[in-house]
């Protein structure tokens, strides 16, 4: 089934930063929470912006939420097509 959704593969450090961004934390709060330098946090944020093709944190949050919503919709459609049986 072609969903038209391009998977976005994140490295674990990028995923950690993204999770904290989604919680509304600042760069300094993220750095403190995951025991990483502020420079590393900014670098990972820049990579996230590149991967999601956005220019700022607000756009990243919106685009990631839309991405998650599409994944959920696809899973629901697959579940309906399989007769409610998880495959």
C-alpha cells in the first residue's frame, strides 16, 4: 500500500531533542535534561529543521504533529482494510 508518506528517520539524539521540543522546553532546558552542551542541542535542532524542511521551532512542531497525525490515519486505514486484525 503506497501511503505517499515519506518516512523520516531520526538518530536517537535527534529524537531526544525533538521529544523535549515537543514538551515546550528551551534549548538550555533540553541541554540540562539530557546532559549535553548547548552547542550540541543547537546542532541537532538544525539537523531536525533540515530533515523536516522547516525554518524554526514553531514550524517543526506543526510539521511533526501533522506527520504523527498522518501516521495514525494510515494505521487506522490499514486496520480497517485488514478487517480489524492487527498485522
